[in-house]
C-alpha cells in the first residue's frame, strides 16, 4: 500500500502571498522605548529622567510593563524645546 503525501503547496503559496516581510515592505515604528528615544535625541538616560522629574520630558504611555514614547509625542517634545530655545535667544 502506497503512502499518500499531503499536498501543502496551496497552503505554502497562500502563506507566501500574505507575508509582509518582503524587502520592499517597510513598517513604520509608532513608538520608541526610553533608550531608543535617548539615542534618537542625543540625550543620556540620566538626563531624560531628570527632565521627566522636572516635568520637561515627552508624554509617555505604558504598553504592558514598558514605557513608550509615541513618535508624535517625541515630535511635540522636540518642537517645544525648539520654541523654548528661540524664546531665550
């Protein structure tokens, strides 16, 4: 008696068609961790926490146990810093 092999080619083709990790597919980050934020805006983590304690940090959100900063909050924080430095000059 011959063993019948299952034809998985249709499943494989469907899975391949729905993949989003193709080289031309780019996923835009929606939020940064504190460490990523500090790398993006050359800032030490210690200075970040000092700014946050003084009320001068960006808006934060919690995702599970992680503290994240949305891209919009980072942009707003940067604009506020730019405006504050222009007001002084």
